[in-house]
C-alpha cells in the first residue's frame, strides 16, 4: 500500500529527466543506514551531447578488460588490459597495465606494457615500463622509460591483430 | 550469459560516492565508437554510449541512447536510454522511453517512461539490501 502512496507523490512518470525528486523523497522516508542519495547529478542530458566526442575514462574509473575504439580515448583512471584506439591519451596520474595501440599515443601517466603506435609522445611526467614500437617518437625531458624503443615496420596501420596475452 | 564475473569480492559492491571534486569531474564518458569487454569500477558517474560487456560498479550509471550493456550493474542510480541485457542492482532506476531492458531490475525506487521496452522482473528491495551487497546472487533465472 505504501508503495502506491509513494508513487502518488510523484506523478510525472513521463519526465525522466527529473527522477531526483522521487529518490530524495522516498529515501528520506526510509530509515537510512547511510547518507541519502549521492550528490544529485545535474547533467542527465550530457550523455547525448557527449556521444560524439572522445571517450573519457575519468580518474574515478577502473577498467579490467579490453577497450576498443574507432575514435579517440582519453584515460585519466586505471586500465588493466589492452587498449586499441586512434588517438590514445594517457593523462597524468593515469595507469595502464597492458598494451596500447593507436595512431597516436600520448603518455603523461604510467604504462606497464607496450606502446605500438605511429606517433608516440612521452611527456615529462610519463612513466613507461615496456617497449615502444613507433614510427615517430618524441620524448620530453623528465620522461622515464624502461624498455626498448624501436621503429616499427613502415606499414601504415597500427596492428591490433596481433594480441600478446 | 557471457558476462565475466570477477572473483567474488568480499567488500561491498555499491561504491560510496566520492566527496572530492564535482560530479562532473569524475564523470567518465564512453563514446559510441568504443567497445569494452571487461569489468568497470567507478566511484563517480559513468556514461555509456558505446558497447560494454561485463560487470559495472558505479555511483551513477547512464546508458545513453546508443549505448548497450551486456552484464550486471550495481549502482546507486541507474538511468537507461539505451539497451541493456542483464541485471540491475540500484537504489534508483529510471528507464527512459527509448530504454530496452532484458533481465532483472532490483530496485528501491523505479521510474519507467511510457514507451520503454521491458522484459524483466522488478523485485523491490530495501536500501539496506543494496548497501550490504557483497556478492551478486548466482542464478539469472
């Protein structure tokens, strides 16, 4: 019965962009063992706006598994697994355990594994443990690198086909 | 089901929200060009417009109009505009009119827009159920 009462309070089922009221009202009515709902996320329509842009792995996100994209990827969080992208940026503080394949790979964080890309940029905060296979590389002063740097074959494409595992 | 279940973690699955930074700062966006096979763990927000196969733990999950998730999700808030196959464990679930859900929806509050396609059982659970969730129930059926 109480379920119906609760629903009566909030009748706009057709307005999906403000479910917040439902949640805060009902959670407040419950005995709460924890703090109520998280800080309301005020941007539900951001998803559609962002659907065309690059993928962003924020620092709050940890991925265990394989990423594949035909567009750009920016990583600020943690990834355990291989990454295949066009332009892959590993931001400062980010950590990748696995191989990174792309046309362009820019590293400001940490990679333990391999980079295989046409163009590789290791910025001053980069920490690279593993081999770098490249056609064009830039290493800024301050970058740490432990591994072989070797030019890849002159074939045009980065090759996600060969997967080391 | 083809979802990869990680070795049963002994800690609670529902992530406490992060205090630092705004909600936008911790939001991750997976564009429609991306495919992920594996598990995702976030204590922030996660927007999926691409394809994900695996288990997701997040504070808030949004599956955008083109997004597709195959696997289970544990979150405080789940908002679905895309497609999903698997189980939802969330305090607050919102299914948009374009949503397509197949599986189970464990919820505390749920909002379903007219037009949503749902083929799922929707068991209600008290908030404490989600807070103390450590391992997901085994059977799908």
